[in-house]
């Protein structure tokens, strides 16, 4: 069985405000306690990813969860970054109102089951935690609004914060290694109703398309296992940009055949919704800014600093320029 290394799309960095709060909100004694707990969590988290078989990985996971909860019960734990847990994704929104832990466990069938939790920031420093229960394998219609008890599981790599009519909405970018044939990237919406997390909602509008389509509750891209695609927020353009996909075998009913075709689509935040943009770029893309022409070697995927298609092509272009200078 080919082991697919998890892309830990961990881009979370505490803001200066968050760093300042960390110095105030967690005592030196509690930080020392958590640092000791982190050492054992680190060993277990690495086994969850690299364990010799599903049994070993599952045992490590079953031990990791209660130990993590125990650590989070330490007063002020929200301000401890767990910077040694490099195989667990920990993401913060810009307002630092919560953080979300997520990770995946590979099964012998090459399918993945995900685990996670949302830790809320509290004024008292006491723990307020929402465990996330992955029910994606049992959700017949993925375009549904769910709770933390019926979570559409994935590993999150970015969180965007938006406000509309004095309500906070959080856009979650996730990745799912899925199975031996395909993988997925997705955008989900997180909001809170009566203090409880709600996943999904009518936030993805296709009303401005040439042929308008129904609004979706979450947006999912499934594509070929060996393909590399981009799905992220572009701050310069203030929009979500992602690769347009086509079937390389002319089988549009089989997402496992989908690959990038050098074009891009996107979403723009308008009046409380992400409105679909059919074509982001109307001119030819600069060299080095198009999807890779061949699959990326799975063994070369970086655990803590994963690369998009654009990143890979920039490296290729830079290498070619250096070779030209030497010649």
C-alpha cells in the first residue's frame, strides 16, 4: 500500500495581539506543564501519521485524544501554541475567537477518517471545547448544513473571517486525502448559533454565472490522486482563486480523472455570500503561474510547508533561470 503523506496546510500565525495576550493569559507554571504534555502528544501524533499499520495508528490516536483534552484543561491553554505538533493542523481566524484542531488517520483501505475539535477563547481561561465527529462517510448529500456532531471531516489549512450584519462568518479551507483514486479540497462555512458551531449554509452563490446554478452549502473539489491543485484566498485580489478542472479522459462523471487545465475560477465576497467568478484571468498567465504539467511525487510533499501548483512552477522557473546563467 502506497502511503500518502498528509499535507499539513498549517499557515496559522498568531497576530501581535495574540502574542501579547499569550504573555498575559498563561502563567509560567502552566506553560511548563503544557510543554511537558506536548512532548508525549508529539510522539503520539507522529505515530498517527506514520504508524506501521492501521492498528498502531488507531491506538496512538485513541491515546492522543484524551491527552490533548487533558492538556487543554490547563488554565489559559488557548494561548499555548503547540508549536511542536507539526503533524496536527491548528488554525486560528484573524479575530482569534477560537482555534480549530484537525488531523486525519489513514485506514488499511486507503480511506481516511478525520478527527478534530474547536477550542473557544474564554475570558476565564477555562476550557470550552467542541469535539468534531467525522460523519462524511455516512452523509449521502454533502451539500447539507451540519453540526459538530455530524462534521464533514477534513484537515483545515486556512480560516478567513468575515462579518455581515454584525454576525461573524468563518470560511474554512480543507483538504481530504480521501482514497487511493482521488483527493479533495473544499471550502466550508462555520458560524455559531446560540453558542454552538454550525457548518455549511447557503453561502456559495452561482447566480452570476452565464448559466446560473443553485446556491451550495459547501464547495468541494474532487480530483485525481496524483494531481496538484490550488484552492486558497488571494489577498491582493481579495478573492478565493482555484484551478478549473477537466477530465483528462473525457469522463466528466469520474472526479478521479479531473486535473487542472491552466484556467482559474474564483469566489468574491458580496453581501454576505461567496459569489462565483467563472473566469478569473482573461489574459494569458505569466510563465510559472500555471498548474504543473506532471504529477507531484507524493514522497516529496512537505509536511509543514506544503506547495501549491504555483509554488512548484516558481521553483522550476527559478531553477531554469539559474541553469541559463551558468551556461
